[in-house]
C-alpha cells in the first residue's frame, strides 16, 4: 500500500544521506513560503508534520539555517526542472525522448525523476563538494538545462538554493500526488562530469570508471 510518509522519508534520506549542514523544508501558504531548517538526523522525525499540499525541500545544504546561495555548505545534486506541461507535452513522452536522444550522449542518467504533479524534475546526485565548487557546478547546471530547453527546461530554476517537491506531498494546482522514479544510486563526481560533458574546459583527464552504463530500458513503466 502506498504510504506518503514513507515515500517522503525515502526521497529525502536518499538525497541527503550523511549530509553535512542544514536542509530546508518549505511549504507554500497563503502568506508565502513557510520554511524551517533541519539537520539530517532531525528531518525524518519532523516530516509527518509537514506532509500535505505543496511541500518542498532543498537539494543542497546550508552551513546555517538560512536558505541563501552564499550559505551553501554542500552541493549534493544537479537538477533540471522540466515544465513540459507548458508545451502540452506528456511527461512520459518527454522521459522517453530524453532516454533515446540525450542520456549518455549529452546528459548522464539521472538518479531520480520527480513527477511533480504537472511536469518532471531530473536530479543527478553528486559526491558532495563545498561552496568553492559553485562556478563549475553552475556551469554544469546551465549546460544540462540547455540540453532540455526544447522540452520545457526552466532556466529560472538553476540556482544552488533551489527547493523541489517532496515525494508523498500533493501538488495543489493539479491535485496529483508527487512521486519519484528511482533509477540508480551512483553519485557522480563533478570533475568527471566536467571531463565528459564540458570537454572544452578539460582535455587532459581520463574518465572515471564505474558510472552507470548506457541506458537500455527504453520501455520502462514511464516510457
């Protein structure tokens, strides 16, 4: 049986396993965003108080309880918000198109695909790096977004302090429950992504072995 709280715990714990710093939980209210900040060992215990409509969490962590880019403690993921509904594209069709045309050739295989109630969010987990890696992180963010522009990639959702919807919560605009497709657990190294997808700025390194092989599952439950 589907359990929203267990899905929320799975989603946040996988993304922030052994995280250092504060994770933001946020909820959209009539008076704007209500948000609080928790360490990873506090997060699971408080999720039950948050679940419901329009609940979000930060993709990276902060060294103090304030969600600002200058407060980044660890960069833990790359992501792309794909608003395919604005183009009247079906999310499942978009995932199939991305698998066939982009994954491995132009994009690594995402760890997670968040079905946010109207569009999708692709998330690539990375080996945690500190704030000083932000320029490279942002360059990769912008590159990933560029590859997804024609299917609705949102250029306004690429900052390091971004929050996205939590699995098990509800999108009030569509009434849909937010669900997550879990694809693999491999964490990418930024330096290896730079070598493979930004070769113009790194021509000397050899790629790290062990990353996910080229995707073969073109007919999974979502495509």
